[in-house]
């Protein structure tokens, strides 16, 4: 029995990976996880290298980055000067984004097989603190 929740028996289906912007969000997360902090334009340049995003406009990527920042998945980690002499924000992933990436690929059956009693109790304690969360 597989306890993974979501489609195609892959981890959780989180809001960052649902709906229309899911694939672009995932691509932004992957790029920032591998490359480290980048400006919106640098993220856009990496996005355009991917075949499925060849026709994507900068405004779409920039809007998605702003939305992910509002949702707490991205944070401003600094600024850099552009070639034109302007200041541009550098964006990086938050712990929430890394957790979302991990949960997206989490198979709960595997987790339950590997987790020890102490870790399970700590996880239960945190989950019970969440509003409306109960074991019953």
C-alpha cells in the first residue's frame, strides 16, 4: 500500500506545484537551488534555455518570482548592479521552498519505514499544533 498523496503516486500536491504556474514554479525552484541567488533576469535567461519555456516572456517570469516572494517561497538575499548601472534584487530560496521541494517528492511509505520512534513523536507533536489537525 502506497501512502503518497497526490497524482502519479508522487508526494504531496502543494499549492506551489498546482494550477497554471506549477511547471514554471518548479523550474524557478530548481534553477535557484542549483545556481544559488540570481536576479529575476538571470532566472529568466535560465528558464528560456529549457525547451518547454522557449517562448516565455520576462514579464511572466518576473511576475511569478514576485508572487513566490509574497507567498514566502523566495526571499531577497541582496542586490547587484546590472550592466546598465541599476540595482537589481538577488533572489534565493527560503526554507519553505526547500521543504516544498522535498515534500513534493516525498513517498510517505518510505518515510514511515525509515523513521524512528523519537522522530515520529516530534513530527506528531508539530502536526497536532497545526489548526484542525487531529489523529481522529
